[in-house]
């Protein structure tokens, strides 16, 4: 019994032509984006008018955001990335601010999206497909959209949790196998290595971790091999977490909720990571309005949130998503987890950054944020700031004390200048 699957299998062109002009489309997130379907939609652009496509992180080239797509397609994102940054800056794509945990509500109730384009595994013998490496808002988009078109890809991992979708709930299937998009981080630099070591000094046996992607989280993880009974509750996981899971360093045994499970809402990494989570019941995928809700996060004791930023000022205001008024990334889940960790019994919220940018020519710690800079994490939320030069602890400190703590972990080349700025601000 195929539960009507075979009757719903059509070509991409046939499926996409069911999208009406003026529709609002949600694309599956990050590495789960159905690239084949999106590319076919772009090929058919002359058949469509006033279509809005929304996503958070896209690893694709976002061809529908190009200037020659005006009148046909327009992108609307909750996160800027390489494929859409230029379009957002030049105003032929839009950016919508949102905490990540609120995105399912925003897409379904404020955008009122009516079409979902997703990517799934082939159905099992009971008619269930898996959304694979993307639960986040993808699951809720399938549930709320009036038209659901799924690219069926045998390379998509089958995962557990909020990723199960029945054949009955999908209107059209387009069979097309292609590699799942990969995101592989760079080599761990000496600076990242030292920052990772400083982060690890704050992590204790039994802590529950949230980490992003990149060399700093991977460096921190490399120092945790002697820890015991760590837990994982994170908006995403990447390759660096796999060795600790395989060794049992992360076993989730001391968690207060979802005990025994590593919780995430999406994955972004290499094929090795995708193979690891395939048919692996120890990895629990939940929608982002669960994983990133600060009220849920805080239910685990000793929650440690590790995030990064572009720059921060003497007051502790953290700018993580823009260079001045130019949108570079997005709010993502940083504030969700900073607040959740702060609310957690024994929790710690960490912002970890190299002390400089632009090949050492610019300090990331500044007296005042640049004009137009977007404050992601407020000075009231911030707690630990970590660079390669040490750890600054800001919560409960005066503005003067905060500035002194931050100057102490700034790059030595900039400390004299920062101390002059300190005197101008506090000793006038």
C-alpha cells in the first residue's frame, strides 16, 4: 500500500504550475532547501507574478532574488546570507527581523504563507516521509500551507522527532536525487584554539550545551573530551559534536527535559554528519518554537549558551548581525539562548569572539558601536565575554566595571587607545 503516493508523483513543472500568482512560499531551511524545485521555479519565472519566497538561512545562490526577477519573485528573509545579502542591501529583497523561536508564528500568521516547498525522504512502508535535517519552521509550514510540494531525495537522512510527514499531507511529490548541501568549517586557528580553551574552562560535568557552527565552537569541543555527562540542547549541531557523541562524553543523562536525547532543530555540516544522524534515535529534532523558546531552554539546569558577534561596546551591547546599518546575518537564535541560559539554574551565557577583525587592524571591542549598528543582545542580557586574552564577566557590573573588564580582554595593541576612550567617557 503506497497511501496514494504514486498518484501524487509528477514532474517539477506540473507541480509548480499549481502555485497561483501572488502566493507566499516558504522554503525548507538551510541545507534542506529543495534546490531542484527552486531552480525549476526560476526557470518558469515568466509564468509567475508577485510571488514572495521566504526562508531564514539559505545555502543556495537565491537566484530568485536577482534584479531581473522583479515582478516575478521577491525574497523575504529572517537571516541574511551570501546568496541574498546583496539583494537585501540593494532593496530588491526584504529582511524581516525575528527571534528564531518566533519564526513559525511569523511565517504562518503574519506572512500568511500558503505554499511550502520542502525536501523529504522516500516514504516508508507506512506512508511516512521524513523532513530529514530540518524541523525548525519547515514542519509547521507543511502543517499550515494550503499547497505542499515535496522534492523526494533518497540522500536525505531519515530523522526522529518533529520531522515526520505523511504522504496524505503532501499534495505533490517530485522525485529528484541530489547531494544534500554541505557546510564545512575552516581550520582551527591559534586564536580560535585559545578562545576554545577559555570557553572550556567554564564548562562543568553535567552541563547542557548550545553551540553554533564554525571554528570557535569546534575548538571548544576539542577541550571537552575529559568531561562527563554533558547534554545537548541546541538550535543546530554540526560536525564538531560527533566525536563527543560517539565517545559518550555527551550522553544527556543529567538533563531535566528530553533526557537521553540530543535536541536540535536543524543540521548544517558535512556528509559525515548527515550519515551520523540518519536513522539515529538519539538525535531528537524539534520545531524551533520548542528548541529556542527561552522558557523551554531554561528547564534544563546548567544550560551553557555559546554564541559570537561582530563587535561589542563598553556597555556590553552586542552587535551580531550588521556592519553599521548593512544587514550581514540575522538575529538567529542568539537572544533565545542567551535568555534561556540566563533563566536556567546554574546557566551561563557566553559571547565568544576573536579580539580583532580585518587581519588584526580593527578591535572588536569598541567604546561605542558604529552608527546604525543593530544591537542583537542587550547590555541587560549579556554575561560572559570571551576572547583569546581571557574572560570578562559583565552581569551585575557597573558600566565602568564592564569597560574595565572588556579592556582587559581586548587585544594588547588596542588597549592604550581603549583606555584613553575610557578616560574620556568615565573621567570627564
